[in-house]
C-alpha cells in the first residue's frame, strides 16, 4: 500500500475516512495489480480515483469510450470522468462497485485526464 495514500486517508474526518478505507479496499481487492498513487489531491488508480470532500467521498471512473447506457451508471456530466458519491458508509453497494470497476477496466479508455 502507498504511504502517501495511507496518510491522505488517515487525515480524512469521519465518515469520509471510513468510506475512503472501504472504497480503497474494494478497488485493491477487485484489481490487485493496479497502481495506486496520489495525483491532483486524490487517490489515483489510472481509470479511477477516490477523493474525500467536505461532506462526502467520490469514487471516480473513466467513462471515455463507454456507451451511453454504461455512462448512465455514474453521476456527473464529465466527458472523461464521472463518479459515484457516498455520504454514509451504508450507501456503499460493494457488488455494484465491483461490477462497475470491472466494466470500466474492460471497456473504458484512459481519457486525457487519466494520463
């Protein structure tokens, strides 16, 4: 695990800290060979990111190259990245997140913001 990422997660307030930890665990379990680093103030995984915000946590996904029906699984209107937003730990649907991580891993390209 990345030391810089550990420090970032530990600095989050509750419930963001617990949400970040759970999302990170899901990402690393689902994609065990993924590169983890800090980039532009977020935990970065190439096609994915986790960022703690004032009252929530976003799990971002590259949507470049996805069909509209696949992009509709996410919030936001970004051309390259969209997200899921979590305000409470109980909102995390692990099966859904795993399905979306695998979808993006298989079908999405790394848009210009992912590089």
